[in-house]
């Protein structure tokens, strides 16, 4: 029987073998490999099995069925890779197994999350006084931000939603970019506001909110409890709303301004793209991901709020064993997120930021954007191919002439195993959607992927 030490070494060995193998491909598994997983792992045994055999069985069956998201040629869904120090820190996090609720359950996790949170604010241009929560991703971040917004705008109208709930509460308006991410809608459902409250605002040809239309929409209704949802990084085009103008309009109408910047918020960390985030510091809340641009392993997201007391009031809980000394005298991570028991997410984020430093984060963002431009230039130069968006960040939308042809090219590229990009429908066009989000992607990977696309067009 293997010792715990040998077992973890074996797992680390396998993970590093995989890390090397994934760069060679194929990027997407075959149907037979996926089916084989259930055959190999599907029956529950009557008795125990030695731990080393368990790990070997799992790895052998699952590895061929994995998607190469940590490799250099995965361009689907704005999925980031796993930065080395962050991945290794997550291995430690599992070994340490800290319930990162507060400073009593894990003072170490509380302090490191506090440090990482202030580093994030500095890099992302979020005001230093903002509160933050380490959540599972953009969905978690949007949900927490909108919960805080709901608390605030209803309190302004004299209603305590934490105590009184929504039955009998004043109506809340949610005015949002028509091309918002679907997680905003789900957050509204989870928060009991429902998607029916949404008043979508038309966008320009790049998917950025039309500010004059935002103003008209706000003016059309009452200046009661209102939340405005803006976007940094349109999920298709990468476009940014005009935050200077849009936050000013929102605030003039007494509304809460939220910015969903799951990947776009990172533009602030790079001098070459920082201008896209101008005025974003005026918002009331911000959402972003660690697992997209920062390349922290899944799952990792962050929410920030300009009203710390409101943020904590909408998320924290209390119990007799938590009062006074029960919180340990430090910032309690659990006061800013919906979970109580939770993984210590701060360690991996701290490690990613420590490995990269300010300049490394900037370079990571800049490199992804420059490789996206390279995709745009190379593919756009092909006969019968047009780039459908302005490549302002890391997103590229490719039109192969008609919907059928685009779907055929995307499907062939995916089947080639050379690289992986998805398809999308945007502004009445069927498009290939490329997102460059991994620190491992190089110019050679872009060239090889362009060659795969050319082959698929033939
Ligand atoms: C990815 C994304 C989300 C959702 O983030 P998850 O981490 O998948 O929960 C929300 N908004 C935007 C703009 C996104 O790109």
C-alpha cells in the first residue's frame, strides 16, 4: 500500500506528465474516449480499494477524455490556462485543507486572501476602499454584486430586504446592456427579482451600450430603486461600455452601477489596454474571474463593492459561536460570499500575482491581445473570410461567408484536434469565436491554428 507521501507524489507526477502531453494535443477527446470513462469507472465496489490504485484508475480513464484547456491551443469560451505557481499553490491548498470561513477556522487563509484582495484592487483599478469576496467565478461575483445592489437600492427606498424579503417591497428596475452575459439573468432569478424586471438597452455595432439609449430608458421610468448593469468585455466581441458616461448617467438617476468584467476588467492591469476601462472606478460594484485572464486554476472569481457595509450586510451571517472572539479579529472571508465552508481560494490567486508581478500581469494581458490581433490579421487576409469585430482585447469573431460554411469550418477544426474554437451567433451572423486567454499560447501556436483553419476551409 502506498504511503500518503507516495500517493501525492504519484498524483503530482501524473499532473505534470499531463501538463507536457496537453501541449502536443489532441485538444479535444474522441467520442470513444469519453464513453470509456463510464465503462472503466462506473461501478461502485462493495469494499475498499487501495488509494494508489484508485488514483491510477481515475487518471488512466479520465486523461484521454480531458479537454486541453491548460494547453496552448484552446481558444473556446474565454477559458484560461493554469499558471504554474497558482496550480502548485492549489495542490498545497488541497493538502492544507483549510475551511476558509474566518480567522478562527483559518487565520492563514484569511490573511493571504486579504493581501491578494488588495493586490487585485490595485491591478484592476478598483478603489482601495472597496470590499471584496473570493467566489467561484463570474456567476458568483455577479450574484453577490447584485445582492448588494438590491440591498442598497431598496434601503434607499426605505425597505430592508434582508429582513423583509421581496414580498411587498418596492419594485426594482434593472436596466442592462442588451448583450449582457447570461449569468446576470440567472443572478436576477436567484435573487428573487426575476428576469422580467430587465429593461435591455440597445448597443452599438460592437456590442457596447448606447449611452443615449441608457439615458432615455432610465428617464422613461421612475427614479425608484434601480440597478444599471454595464459590461467590460462583451462575451462575443470583447467590446467595452463607455464607463465614464454610463456611470454618470446611472448615478444622475440614483441608480447603482454594476460592471461585469469577467475577463475585461483585466484590461486595467495592462497600460496598452487600460484606456478601455476609463471611468470604471466610478461604479458601485465589479465582477471578474481569476480563472480566465489571470490563469488561476478553476474555480476562481472575485467581486468588489464600493459600499463595504452593504456588501457584508447582504452576505454575512451570524451565530452565537461566531460573535466576539468567534471571528478571530481579522477580515472574515465568509462575510463577503454566499458560502460558509469554502476552499481557501486566496492562496492560488496570491501565487499567480506573486509569480507574475505587476509587469507579468500586464504582459500576460498584452500578449493575449497581440496574439488575438495576429489571428485577426492572418484569418482576415484569407479569401472569403472577414473579421466581424474590432479586436480591442482578446476576442476574435470570424465570418466564413455564410452560416453553413462557418459551422462546417468550426466543426472540422474541432475534429482536427489541432486547436479548439467554438461558434456563436452575433448580430445576425454565424461566426467562429476565438478567445486567446492562456499564458502558454505563443505566436507559433497561432500560426499552427491558422493552418488548421485553412485546412478545414479546403
Ligand atoms: C465568463 C463570463 C461570465 C461568467 O463567468 P463564470 O466564471 O463562467 O461564472 C460572466 N460575464 C462575462 C462577461 C463572462 O465573460
